[in-house]
């Protein structure tokens, strides 16, 4: 600052000697400007212009300083009083005409005058001429007075005339010099050419700025381009002016040509990108428009309107909510008060599902603009989605109250608000008033939609006919009428209206119309398919025209009575199928960013058996919209159809990732887990689906089935009962509910259900079979109860045992009723293996050996009597019967017989794919393999003979039983082969894994035994006997902690099994915990009080502890029981 002061002092001395020195005054004005004394600088520059009116530099510098003053002010400033130094206060009055600026418009006017004067005196800079145009437009926007524009246009016209005259003289001099042919002609010609080029550029710039400011712009801009083709702003303004009148493709191409040339010459002109982007939007080329808008904001990030335009394109045309929200956020960084940006961002966030963030934006809108009705409306909508019903109602009321002052003008908006509130009657009333005031097709369409929402389809159709009569060229009216026809199932008539609407619609409406017509054709296709199936079943299908068909119109495409046959209907279906696919394709071409047509066409292809095309369409839909719920669900269902259950579960997982509250996704994933027999996960998914949609009866039914497999019969009964209330005639539900009642020992209710089913369907084998099983189970329970009663009576020396005899009679009666049911089922299907097995089990329970020998279960009876050879013959016969039921099963069984290693390889492959997830599986005691378990297996195998899966499960049971026979015959290799074959046909037969583990224990293959027992436990975690044997294996491997862990698990599952406590005692003995071993032997003896070895083992432990008296008591008890071994 000290140097600036010294410079001013020196320049002041110079001016004292030479008061009119322009260089000194100009230099001092620059120093004043550096110090911030703008008024003093302008005073010096004014002095220069008084002494030397031709000095353009003074005018330019003064205009530049005033321009800086304009830019330094806010738009809301009212006046400006420039500062004055102390030394100039005295002559402030003299400086007033030059320095006092009353307001911004006058300052802008003075700046324009100075720039114009600089141009007149020789300043030919393009930037100066362009600044004149910018300031003129700003002055007109500020004052709303066109006279300033006219004054500048007049000044520019005078300058253009002067430049034209100068250019004409220059050309005349050049021609005269060429005629003289002087020696320096060539040199002078070059100078003249340079001067002419400079003048042409100046004239082009002047013409461009004049073209910006008045209506004859195109003429000036065309001439500006001719004068200087490389002047980029001329091309830009030429394109901008042409865009105002661009109404067809040819004119738009001309505009884009001008703008392309401008951008090629100067890529930094943002206006060119903006105008070209607008042209692209008008031509529906939104991708190109986005590129131009992004280029504009890259050059100038403060263009808030362009950020908002980018957000609009992303939201309305690409449905990219995330990109739209980001663009609005960028605009709000520049200006927090942009209400349009808040509107758009709130809408984008709401569509994304981020309701809380959207709510914040609309709350800001309400605070910033309390009179904005639509901010209240959107706020109420979001509150309703967030389950805040009462605040939402208040917001809607505010919306309605703000519009109560607007009568006819706001009827439509109020009606739409009532539609949002689902108050359709009030919406109809508002729309009727709006139609009375203005019966336009748009208002009639809204009234028709509300009537249709109320369910009054006839009135809706009448209103839309009035709309069509008032304006036959409105495509929307025909679409609305087609929707009414679809509501009446008049699909063919609706297609005719869609066809007519497509001839009237704009390009932007084609997508929706093609899509809706395709959906209508899809419904027509389903209707035709149902008619074809009815024809193939031999039913009579009536031929009738649609009841809402109107005379005077061409007939709908229907089949005549002569053509109502399978051949003609098949041809009609094929043609409709092709037309539907073509409509979906046209819809995709009309809008390449929509994924819904791909999902619907995939469903069409799947219905037609074109599964590869369906997969491709679903993949394309997911690529377009990675959050598309319907695409993921459809892909998962389609993969389930081809047994790709793991892949389908992945699809449902992705659907739930983006839509965590979708009941349908949970239900479908539960079905996939259900088919994979992952019952716990299936139960969880069904429960979540029911919580989101309590009306889904299929989910309730499937959850009941899953709970049956999880042994949760009480929960299954509740589910089946809920479904039974809604579907009392469902026969399959009767079967399931009866089975659950049977498991819950509610025998009376189970029998009532089975009898009801057999009365409604006399040939229902399952009903008779389940009823027989119920009677059989009741008889067995009654027999056990009779034995216990007789024992108690004998111990108490009762005088009579009449109750026991009564129960015995009841048991025989139940067995007789069971026999009656089994015989009825046998008469319906004499070859059913399952009926034979259960019937044989019944004869064995009755002790009727002669009848049992005549059935397939005779094999098991012979096995119990030790006749292994005869038992093997009957077991082979049972296997052959099962194999003969299905050619597919017969082929697989033949391959297994020829290739004995095939089943083992398959088992290894499955074990690698299905690693045991439970860390503590279980095992069965080798001693507990008697008659009761085989009877329960025979009774629980109730597979449908028509199902290959059921046949395989039955065959697996027979192979497992034959393996047991081989095992008793000490043919270990044959037993192992049968067990492996059984696992091949039923990988979830835990009983077979148990027997494989038992064989491995006998052969001391302890690691294999652990794997087999673990696999059995994965399938059935409640198999306590597996836990016992697994604990024994770990005991043999000296892994005492694991052995004790599994035996503890077994004790919780089967606490009445004596061998659990005996093996635990052995583990404690190995751990030197003798007291615990004695206590566990005592528990074992309580479970089996007549098993002598337990007394011997406990006696030995007691004698080692010097409890000789107790030991002698145990030894004496063992000897009394017949123990012959060493004590």
C-alpha cells in the first residue's frame, strides 16, 4: 500500500506539470482501482474522455470498473453511493455527475454507453461487443422496459453501417491498387486482406449481438455467419433462434446442425449444450439429452435449472431414482431454496422406498412454502405409508382446505385428492361438478375412472362413450373404454379400441398402449385355453358374442359356432399367442428402459413352453431394473419348475433384499425350501409370509405340512383348522387334519374326518387307509393300557379285573374296524403294496399267523421266527412288486444291480454336497431293533402309488428290510449293498443311515460310522438311538467328552432307554468318576429292572468302593434273574 501511495504522489506531480497527460491519468486510475478507490479512478478516466474524446481505452476502463460495480451488487440492492476520499470531499459536487449512481439500472445503462463509445472510438474486441449484449438483456430483465433494448439495437445498427462503409472503402482502395499494378501491390494486398478479415469479424460479432436483441434476429445471424463462419456465438444464437420455430424433424435437424458447429468451434459455450439437450428431449432422445446437460453442468456447475432438468429426465423417463436424487442434491448445494429440487428429490426418494428421507424434504417444503398445497399432499401420502394415519389425515385436510377457495378451477385436483384418500364417491361428485363446468374429454375420463373404481362399470362405460362422442380424436378416451371392456371380460372388443387408439396416439403414448393391449391379449389367451381344455374334456362350450358389443361397429374377432372345435381353437390360440408376443416387442421398442414388458413376455413364453426365451427376458428385465421384484420372483418360480431349487432361492433372496416386506417372495422361498425338505427354514418363511399377508391360505396349508415334518403337530393342527374354516370341502385338507389328529391321539376326531371323506369320495383309498391306521393305532394303545391295568390289579390283589377285560374287548373291536377299512382299500386297489404291508401288520398284531402269511408282510413274520430263506423269498417279491410299478424305477434298479458301485458313488457325491450341519448327530442302540420299529415303519409309509417319488420311498423301505434280513443272516456285503441301494432311492431315509453306521461299528470302521450316524441326525435330529450309538463310537475312540455330550443328548430324547444310562456309566468309569457311574447304572436299572447284567456291573463298582453289603445284594438279584456269567 505504501508503494501505491508513492505512485499516486509521483503521478500527481506529473499531472501538476502536464494536467492533460492521458497516460498519467490512465495510470493513476489503475492505481486507484488497485486500492479500491473506484470513484477516484472513474473521475480520472472521465477527465481523459473530456480532453481526448477519441481515447477508447479510457471508455473501456471506465466501463470495466462500472461493470465490476454491477457484479459486486446483489440483485436486491436498491442504490449505490460510491465512497469519496477526504481530499475530494470539497469538490464532491463536481464529481457528482460522474460518480453518483442512484441505482443499478442507471449504472448498467452507463456501463453500456461506455462500452458502445469504446467500440465507436476503435475498440474492436469481441468480448466487449458480447458484453454489451449481455448487459442489455440484464437491463431489460431488471426494468421490464424494452426501450433500452431498442436504444442498444439502434447503436449497434449505426456501428454496423459505419463498419460496412469502412469495408466498402477498403475494397475500393484494393481494386484501385490492383489496377495500378505497383511494385508494392502484393504487399499492400496482403495488408488489405488482413484489414478486411478483421472488419468482417467485428461486423459478425455486431450482427450476432444485434440478432440477440430484436425480432429480425435470423437475418442478422445469417449474415454474421457469412461474415465470420468461425465465430461460434453466431452459430449458437442462430440455432437458438431457429429452435423457437422448430416443430418438425427437418427443422430440428437444422437447429442441431447449427449447435454442433458452435460446439465444434467453441466447446465451452454452455448455452449450446442446453439448447441441443432441449431439442433432444423434444425428439425423445433422452440419452443424448442427458449427455448434453451433463456437459453443460460440467462447464458451469452453478446451472441449477439444468441440474433440475437432469433430475426430471432421470426420474420420469429412466426411472433412475438414485441418479435423480443426486442431481437434485447437487442443485441444492448451490441454492438451498430451490423448491422444485426439493419436490423432485422427495419424489425420487419416496419411489426408492427411503420414506424418511423423502419426508424430510417435503417437511422442508411445507416450512419454506406453507401455502404449497402439493407439498401437504405428498407429505400426507408419505405419512400414510409410514403408518401415521392421523398426521396423514391432517395433511390431506390442509391440502383440501387450501383449495376450497378455488371453485371450478380446483375441482379436478380435489377429485384426485379424494381418489388418493379412496373416497371414490366424493371424487365422483367433484368430477361431476367439473364436467358440468367443462365437459372436456379429460374431465370425462377422470369421471369414468372414478366410477370404475366405485364398481359402477356400466356408468363408467356410458361416461367414456360421451367423451368419445365429444372428441373422437382423443386416444386416451379409447384406452379408458378398453379398460372398461376388460372389466366386463370383453377382451376382443377392448382390443378393437386399443387398435383405434394406437392410430391416434402420440409417440410418447405408444409404449403404454402396446403394453396394455398385450396384457389384454394375454387374458384372452387364458380364456381361449380354458375353452380348449373344456372341449378336450368333452364339455360343451357355448359360442356367444360379447354382451357390450355395439351395433354399427365391426364384429369382434370371435369363433363362430361352426368353428368351436379343438382344431380351430388351437389355431386361434396360436395366432393370439404370436400377436401377444408381437405387442410386447413393440412396447419394448417404444420404451427401452422399461422392464415390465420383459417380465410379462417371459410369463407368456413360459406358458407357451419357450423356456429359454423366458429366461432371456427375465435376465434382460433384471439388467434394466436390478430392483424389479416381479422379475426376481418369476425367475425363481421358473427355476423351481426345472428343479433348480438352489438357484431359485437365490432369486428370492435378491427379491427380499430389495423388497423385505414382500409376502409373495417369502412364500415362494418357503415352497423351495419345502421341496428341498428343509422344514425349519420353510416354516420360518411361511410364518413371515402369513404375518405380511394373513389371507394367504396356501401359506397356512404348507406351514401345517412343514410343522408335521418338524413333529410340531399342535401347530400343524392350528394351521389346518384355520384353512378348514375357509375351505371346508377340501378333501386333501381332511386327510392332513386327520393325520395330525391321529398324531395328537385325538382319535375320535380323526376317524370322523376320514369317514366324512370316504362318504364324499367312496373310491378314496387314502381315506380308508388312514382310517384303518387310526383304528389300528388306537387298538395298540388300548392293548398297552390293558396290560398295565392287569399288572396293577394283580399287584393289588384286586377282586376283579372287569375294566381290563372291557378294554381288551374294545381293542379287539378297534382291530376289527381297522381290518374292515384295510379290506375296503384292498378291494379298490388290490395291488397297492402299502395296504398289504399295513394289513399284514394288523394280522400279526392279532396273532393270526395264517392270514399274515398270505400277505407281503409274511416276510417279516418269517424273519422273526428265524426262517431266513423263506423271508428272503418274500422280501424279493415285495421288492419286485415295487420295481414293477414304474418303468423309470425299474430302469434305475436294473442299473444298480448291474453296477454295484453306482449307489456308493452316488452316496459319496451327496455327502460332499450336503455336509452335516448339526455338530452333534445321534445313533440307535444295537439291541433295540425289534418288532415295534418295523411295524411303525410299515404303518408310516403311505406314499401315493402314482407318484414316482412315493414308489421310490416304498422301494427304499423294502430294500432296507431286506438288508436287515441279510444282516441277520450274517451276509454283511449283501446287507450293505441293499442299504446303499435304499439310500439311492430315498436319500432322506435316516433309518438306512443308521443301519449303515451299525455295520461300520461291527467292522470297526469308526470314522465311517460317525459320518453315517451324523447324516441320520441331520435328517432327523430327534433320533435318540443314533445319539446313543454315536456316543458309543466316541467311547471306543476314547473321545470321552464327545461321547458324554452325545449321550446327554440321547438322555433328553429317550430318557426311558436303559442303554443310554449304561453307556454314560461306562464313560464316567473311564473318567474315574465312579459315583457318577453308579448313579447312571441305577437309572438304567430303573428303566430295565429285569436286566441282570446291570446288577452285576453296579455290584462290581460297589465292591470296588468297599460297599460290600450293597454289592452282595446286587449279585444275589442277578443270580435270581438267571445270570450265569462270572460275577
